C-alpha cells in the first residue's frame, strides 16, 4: 500500500507546487517509487515546475474518464527513474474530478508506488477537497504571514472533518507544518512571525522551515525541483524535510540568522 | 540590520501585532466552527427585539455557544447603556443562560 501525502494550504502562492515537486523528487531520490499528482484542474503548473510541460499527453481527467490508461498518462522523470508525474487537465472544468474517479486512480497507483504526493490547488473547493480526501499525511504549507496562517488553520479544520479518515472514524490524518519563505533577518527585526509564533497558533508538528531564497525562483525558471540544487539553502532545507518525513532525526536549520561581518552589519547590505 | 534600524526599534513590532490578531481570530473561528448554524440569525433577531425596548448597539450584544460532554450552554450577553429610562443599574452585564440538557447531540 502506498502512503498518500497531500500538500495543501488553503491560500494560494505559498509554495504548494514547489513543495510537492521537491518532496516527491526527494522521496524518489531516496529510492522510493513515488508519483506526484497535480489536482489543479484548469490551472496546472506542476508540469512546469517539474520541467516536463512538453511531454504531457494525457492527464488525470483522461484517466478518470478512461480515455487513457494510467500508464499512458504517467510521465517518467528524466532525472530520477523512481519518480512519475501525473499532470492535471488544462482544458477541462474543475468538476471533471469525481471522488470515485480519484479513488480509483489512487487505488491503482497504490499497488505499484510507495508514496503518492497530491499537489492541492488553492481554495477549499472540489479540487482541494479531493486532493486531501484520501490522504494519510498532510503537509500544510504556510508562510509567516497573517492571511496564510489563518487559511492554514481553516484547512486543518477541513482535514479533521471532511477527509476519508475523518468520515470513516479512522485514525486521523497526520498533519505537518512546513513554513516556507522564512526570513530569519526579518524575524529578528520583528517584521515577521517567527517559527514559534506560527507553531503557537497552529500547534502542529514542524516538518521544516524553508528559507526565503532566490534559488526557488531560479529552479522554477529552469523547471528543476529546487531540492536538486544541492548548493542552495532552500534545496538543503527540502532535503532535511524529506529525511525528517522518513523518520530520520535531522536538526532544523535556516531558522536563525547567519552571522554577518561588521561591514554589512553597519550598513545593512545583504 | 543597519545602524538606522537600531534606533528605530521602539514601537511594538508588527510581528507581535500580527500574532495577537491571529490568536484572537483563530480562537474565534475555531469556536464558531462547532456552533449551530442558526446562531447568527438568532443573534440578529434577538438584537432586533431588544432594540425595540432598550437602546443598545450591535456590538453590545453577543451570543455564545459552548458545549461540554453532555450539556450545551447558550449564553446571551447584553451590555446595557449607562443612562436608561428604566431604573435598572448599569454597566453590569446581564447574563441570561439557557441550559439545554441533551444527550447524544450530534
């Protein structure tokens, strides 16, 4: 049986797709056969972030409607042979997704894969609900910012009440907090909510902190999951996240400000 | 951090303000998740009735719903204005609690 992980947030633009791509790649790189599914029907972007946008032939909706087989729709990653991408449909309506259809696709994937990462769309509508419905684990991506924290809390309520595990009275979904776009410098200046602040409010297990980093935009520009940029802070932070998710005891990094020289301290340059 | 920033740091930080606002909001939204759906309308109608007799503002009335294991408490809280035509003493909150004992409520 595969473990189904939903990457969700409620709010848009916080880094769900970046995170889905990074974590799926990280799990695959560690040798686990992993599928990553884009649930954002009509606004797909996972293909772009993964750099396989020109190889999309069939998509999730085609598979649900039995217009193609799952095998035909899955795109094998060129950098890691354990990773497969199932894109969302760009032309269909959001209502093309059905709970039954998604369940069937996940069941079929479960036979063959170790991890299934579901990249949820923003919002709390059908796509987002279906992305989290079958999940075993939820990674709640949050920015240290009021709107994002509030929406994450709302999403936690939905995970606890509307998921399959909740409706069937099973063991609840395991929820993890992933704080992204974190700037230790701004936290120190009192301009940004700290890790502790966000944890106080959401009381979630902290899976990791991803620093606000130029490498994320660089990676998406090139269609390379940022976790493959092993030199970058964000890439390393995602590697830590994956090992922590797999149960390794990896200490948190990038939470505190780097030491600066006297010159930059006096003149505030970066 | 530059030298200028060092002198500027006197007022409460925006992060502190953000945290306080969020704590209040999130607590409120969590508690309202479990309350019955008729509560907002009940609040509006009660307010309309009370305003017929007493001059109170919209903010001066609150309806809370709390749930323990086997009892639900509907609490109506009205802040009466200081000068009132009727001789009732003021500033004190009037509390009416309606206790509603029910078991196996969903």
